[in-house]
């Protein structure tokens, strides 16, 4: 099929590459000329395992091309995906200015001699967006078109696998569709190669599809905040949250996933989607009280290591040096949006500490974001051990695989004092005791050397 992807952000780029890998001809559109130049030169703007190889192959074989020419993309495509940013507005709801702006531009290009088009909202958008996109296109369109919702369910770090082998594909068809069966059948044909294992394509109304995306991410965020609240209780009463997690995770009604305590969730999806669903609830007079608590717990959890650090070193950290392992909000990505590590970093430096930070992928993104804000209070190192040389303590904010099996004897020698503040519960308590570390983790007893 011939596809256009409007927007080459995380979702648009992954979708475009994976659709091309399935044999479709994909035109990716963006207004950022510098970004387009980099993409044409084979430079990916994001880090996502497995994406670079597929990107290079499909660009080389010309199934994936990049342009700023929206008219060309619309004219030469059967299906047009809107994969544009939907940043939080003032009330936390999603700002649709980019999505609706693109919709109006597309409408102007649908002249009387245009062929039937399907316009797909791939961005995470609030309930009712399909209707708004249809109205925006219809202001000028002179040919037949459909607008449907097709939310993405990609996890950063495994997005290629998620797209190529989705657990489900959701298609939401609006009430005003001129030919709902044609739209459904076209989307079924597009996704057929990705569902050969028998996973479902779910067809529903557009509003249900839009809510499904927000509800899925909000449920996962809720589980994380629930376990972090339980972790706080465990610390107060002397229990071990890891044992509690195992005890409830074997219950088939609950399951094991997203039950890990830590310094909270971050990234581009969970924080924004929780806020947006709260805002939607307010708009429709259906308060989302559980999600309000979820958000509050998560904000608290991002600073949960700081009182432990102060209890050990005092509130004035002037002259103290901390090694910080991990900057991305999760492993296998360079995404630092809403990353707990950045909150920890800011809290340490505001108390006078010096921070040596290491992340295998996200250091450059942090450098760009903070600029000269911290001056000589922050430096970045090329090896994770370099951060620890002479440091007063190690703080772990992201559970990158390379942190799981360090040379503990060498690490003990490098640190000025053998203290670890672990925001991701990377190590076993018995191991820390055996290796002679003072070890603070989340929801578990403190190990004293």
C-alpha cells in the first residue's frame, strides 16, 4: 500500500519504518528541514533497539522516503497517518493544534479529482478527536475521505517488536464515516502481515478507541504508583516489597508485570496520558480520583531517595560527590522526558553536591536540555566506573542491564564510602551484605555493612 506518515517523531518514525519493512511504500513528512536532512543522511534522531537496521534497509530500497512536501505525500498515498505531537495544554489535556493544523492542510489538498483517502489519528489524542479532525478536513475537502482512530501501544526500548508483533491492533471508526466497511477492510489488509500469529484486530467506535489508549497507559501507571505506595508501607513496618510483589504477582487475576517499586514512572506517555485522562474526566464531569492519586504518588516517589541521602550525609551536601548511574527514564532508550533521574540530579545539586553522571544513550540529551544550568556541579563520564572514582556514594536511577553485574570489589575500592542508593532495586540484599555495602533501596530493609 501507499502510505503517508505526517510527523517523524518517535511514533511516526517507528511506524513508518515498520510499515515499510512489511513492503509498503511510505512517505514520511516533516516541517523540520534540519531533521529531514539528517534522516536522508541515514541519521536517526532517536535511539531505539533494532530500528537503525530496518531504517537503513528500507531507505536504501526506497520504500521509505522523507519530504516536507505535504501535497506530494497526500496525492501519492491511500492512507495518511497523523503522528504529530500532542503536548499537555494548560489544564493537562492534550493540545491538538498540530493535529488539527495538519488536518486543515490535508483538507485543502483533497480536490475534486482526488481519490478516496483514509486519514488515521496515530497520535495519542483525547476522546472526540476523530470528529474534530473530520470537521477540520471537511472545511475545504472536495473529495471522499474517512477519518479513523488507530492508537499506538509501543513501549520504548522494544517498540520495533511491539509494532511488528502487536498484542492487538485497535481501529476506531467514527459515526460519520461514509463507508465504514471500506475503511475497516483497508485497515485489516494493511495490518494483516503483522497479525499472522492470530492476535486480534479490534474494531470499535472512534471514541472507545481513543479512550482505550489512555485507559491502558493509565492502568499501567496506576500499578506502578500502587506498588510504590506499598513499598512505603513496607519500609515503615519492616516488610520487603520484593517478597510482596512475588506474593501477589503469581495471582492470575493480577499478574507479574508493572509491579516493581522504584523512583516512579517517566517518559513521554504515562505522565502525559494520566494528565490527559484526568482532564477529560473533569471536562465530562467524571472525576478520575484514582488517577489523581496515581499522579501525586509518582511525583512524591521521584524524590524518595533524597531523604535517605540526607539521613546518611546531612542536608548540606556541599563538597559531596555523587555518582549517578542512569539518566533515561527507562533502559534501552535515550528519552529523558519526565525522567526521575533529572529530579534526583536537581535535588542533589540544589543541596550543594557535585554529580558525575553516566548513561549509555541519554547523556547527550541531558547536556542539551540543561546546558550551563549546573555549571561545574555536573559532569558526564564515558564509563560508569569513572563516575564512582572517589565519589561519596553511588545513586542508581535507571536499571540499564550493564549495571546489574558490576565488579563489586572494584566498585567498593572506587567509592570513597561504600554507599549505594538504588532507586530501581537492582541488587539482592544478600549480595550487598556479602560485598560490604551500605545499601538503600525502595521498600526493602536497609543493608548496613
